[in-house]
C-alpha cells in the first residue's frame, strides 16, 4: 500500500481526528475563550446548499463552547482557517512537501490535488510558514562546529545584471555539523550584515569554520576558535577544517530553486529558505523519516495565519 492510502488522506472525518490528536492532545480547546472542558460536539451540521452541493457539505469536527457560545473546529487559529480545501488535501500536501527533498512546484501540486494553481501556490506558502519554527536558540556549543557561508540566488528586482553577482539575492546559511541549518536573506553579504547574524545565532563556545572571506576576519574574538580554508588557492579541506557541510546544503537548495521552483521573487525568498532549512534540520541522518517530518510540520500550523492581503 502507498503511504497516501492512510485514512486521514481520504476520509475528512479521519483527517479531523488526526489533526485534533496532534494539536489537541488533551482534548478540544476553545480558540475564543480558552475553555478546555466546557464544549460539546455538533453532529450532522451541514453547510448551506449550493449549486455544486445541493444538500450542503457535512461540517466535520465542529464543536460548540458552553462558556462563550461560539462554534469552532481545529482549523481555527491555524494555517487551515478559512480555506475551502478539504483537510484531507491539506494533509496530502504537507506530506508531499515534507517528503520532497528539493521541493515540489505549485504547478505540480495543483495537478496532484486537482485544485487551481492559485490555491496550490498559496497552500504551499502557508505550509512553508508552518515549517518556520521561529525559535532561534544558539547553535553549537562546547565541542560543536558550525560552518558559515554565503551564496547568491535569483535576481533582485530591477537590478541590472553585472559580473560578480551583485544583482542577485544574498543568502547566509549557518550549519551545525551533525545538526540544524539556519538561513537568512540579507541585503548584501558584507560584515555589517552578516556578523550580527553569526554572533546572535551561534554559541560563543563553538568552533567556527568559514572560507577566507574578509567578512569573518574578526570572528576569532567572538568564538572558541575560527579557522578557514582558502578557496582562492584551491584549498578545500585541511584536516577537520572545511565548509563542505554548508556547501552541501547550498547544493540541495540551488538544485531545488533552479530545477523545481525555477523562479523566486525576493519578496518570498525567506519562506523558501525556511522550507529547505526545515527539511535539512529534520533529515533521515538525524533519525527523522517522512512521516515524522510531516508530523513536526503539522505541529507548527497552530497560531499562524497567512492571508492573501499579507502574503509576505
């Protein structure tokens, strides 16, 4: 059987039960008043009749709060709120995005889910929002090594094409060896933009590895150690000193951006970075399989809303 044969991917009632078990492990919670024990399920309630559904559509997972008298479902206060797509399709999309190492285009998603391209594009961006944890504890620590490097992708809006990549979007990524990745979109890759990010996101007890870029020439005073390789002299590995881990991350990221997404505006780059960071930080090498990765992403849907009026 296929993974996508599981009940929650095809049965709307099972989909609601699945999401409730993750977001409400101790039972339903009213999103309006926070009540946890003063509610009851509403069974058999249907939406208003329409041309497409003359008898209406059953409203699964509907509850009513006895305290504030409001009706609610597990969708409220999440990326699913006010979406017209069935929850089954949302769960399919989350699993597919989490299982696709280099991402999946909105065009491919709209063909798989049989929805409009616009709905698929917005759905993917909402899932990327769920993938962004928002938690920024310091990376590394005593005995840990963190690699930092910059890369350039796409093209800044209105910027003329020049040699050296100044017309491209600058990305700085921090990767802890054997751990997580954390990426940032910066205006330009220079010391004043990059080093504050490095200092704020890496524990001072860490060993820092970079290339010979002048951006990091003062980094040794902020960390336990700072070593670098000189790419301009064809030096890529010197014992334990290298930036191959972060460059491996960039390899996956660029293959996805060029081969799958093909184009990304600067406006939305931060969300694509969150997607690739999420999959890298929850990879098989760390004991996280596709199902667990989708479970982690689903836990991140709560408290996050993204509307068409605020797609940034």
